């Protein structure tokens, strides 16, 4: 009941699991876990690696290419050196 999965459930207090484990899902989650599909404004632990901090001139911690590589590594598509 906490998660939405495909057409079942609603976005609740936990992330949408539709596509869980896919490269696209991982890229979106790593980039911005506070996105409405994940933890929204209740996110108090997961860092956003692809979004610059609010009210800041700083850049995001990782580039889109770095996040893509990380997602592929997590999926076992790449081997760590």
C-alpha cells in the first residue's frame, strides 16, 4: 500500500516502483530522489546527485554522463576497475 506499481496503488509515502531497477529508474532516482515519483518533499536522507542545491550557484554533484555510468554499474552492465 505504500508504493505505486504500474496501475496499482497511489503515490504514498514511498517511491513509485514502476520500472524499479531499470537504468532509467536508477538514473532518475540518483539524480533527484525528492522528485514527486519518489520521496517528494519528505526526502530527508537521500542526496540528489543530479540537481544543484536550491539557492546556490553550485553545480550538481554528478553530470548526467556520470549518473548514467553509475546506473549502468549498479545494474551490472559495467565492471568496476
